[in-house]
């Protein structure tokens, strides 16, 4: 995979001693035997990786060359109810890709290369017990009619994580045996190795899509949108449930026509089987003042469309971040227009969630 080789050229691995002692940690270290190994007390806030001011000019290089191996200490499945019933404990966080609007980097000092957690057996055991405690799902909801849905990709892209370790494959295998639950994750990377994992309908992949000309500006280091669309039929045939995320929806001059073209492209590409099971999430852009300032140091062109004070208003997040979203009464109009376009072009595509 040429794209994978560009994404990951690991030359330095930061590892917690407890992670290095685990079988998964040893497996990951063995994948890059030539890399320098640096022992760290914690995977959080490694000085030479964390901090936007010092590292903004090395943003992409850090994501390409650095890898962190740690131990996930807090194992909690958080109730969600929007995209999934529960947000599962992460098996990784951070990403080798560099989408200009991504909220994940702000949690670990912005540079945020991939951190992979080596205690996969603990995570898997926790999730198996959590699923058992839920029992049968008796009432359908927007997440799924019959299964409890667990999102395993809130803080990373699992298709990329699968290039680093077998954590994601282990969870796909686990949920294949859990008839009351299924996995879910969104991705902007086509990893065709996943096609051989035999998920038997218990894993939902959500390919994130946006108009190509926007993606070329803000979806940095991701698989081109046309390739993501082209992969959908193959993943359906391989036994995955495949949904799409129309995300983020960014308001620009001509945005309606851009999305109309994307919907037509999607409709033309999908097989009857893919159309029959298709559903979607719609997520409008949320941006962040700190990330805006960081982006000005490495990718200012993206901020011309992401940072629009004339269209946005500030909303303080639960974590205290100064986020900006489209002005509420204007956004209602944008959303109605978007849903109308989707209904006309993709009448078979159920919108599960729109925000």
C-alpha cells in the first residue's frame, strides 16, 4: 500500500515500560526493528511531541515518524446515543493523517501522532463483559434496530490503526461472536486488508465523504474521496455494514452544487446491495479557536473556509474549549437544504443522525 508507506515511516517509538512488557507491545516494536526506542513514563504530554508552538512546523513529520505505545488505564464505555449507543475504550488515539478540522489533536498537545494501547486483552475483556450486561436490545433507536452499537474510533482512525497493530482486527473478531452488539468506526482511509477479516455483519464502517475539491484542501493525507466511494461495494461484499458520514459539511459559495455532484457520484457507484443497507450521518463543521491559530502556522489556506466569523458563533464546550459553529438559526436552513438535496439524490439512504 503506497499510501500507507507515505503515512507511516516510523523512526522513533516512545514506549511505556508496562506496554513494552505486553505481547502486543512487543509485536508492535518488532514491526519497526530499526526505529529508535525511547522509554517514557506516560504516553501523555511527551515534551518533544506535545505543544503546538514548538512543533507546528513539524506537524506532518511528527505524524509520519513518531509512534507511541502505552497502556490504557481507564476502561469505560461512555453512553452516547447519537452515532452509537456507547463509545468504547480507545485502543488507540491520535492519527497519522492531518485533517485541518480534527478535534482529536487538542487533547494531547496538537501534534498527536498515533498512540496505540498494548493492553488489548484487558480492553477486549471489559467490552465483552459490558455487552453481556446490556442483554438484548428491546427497543430500536437511531443507532441500530437490534444491536448495541459500540464506536471504537472516537479518537483515531481505525483503518490506519490497523497498519500499526492487530488491535482493531481483534475487536472485529470479538464482536463477530457477540450477537447482541456490533462495532462501528468512521474512516477516511481505505485499508483493503480489512476485506479479509470476515466481520459477518457485526462491524459497521462509516466512510466519511465530502466534495472532492474541499477534501483536497482540508482532508490532508487521507484517501481520495473517489477511492473511498469506490471501496464501499467491496466492503459490503466482504460482510461489513457500510454507512457514510457526510462530514463535515462546510458552507462555501456553491456548497449546494458541490454536494449535489457528490451525491450523484455516490449514487452512480453503489451496487444494489450497498444501496439496500445504506444509511448516513450528517455533521456540520465545528471548529476551535486554538486549532485555528495552530493551523495558521502550517496550513493557512484551510482556514479561509474553516474560520468564518461572519457565519459562525462561539459556543463553549463541556471541556472548556472555545468552539465555533454556524449560527444556529442559519444552520437550521443549511440543514434543511442539505437534507432536501440528499432525499432527492439518494432516496434510499436513511439519515440516522444529523447535527
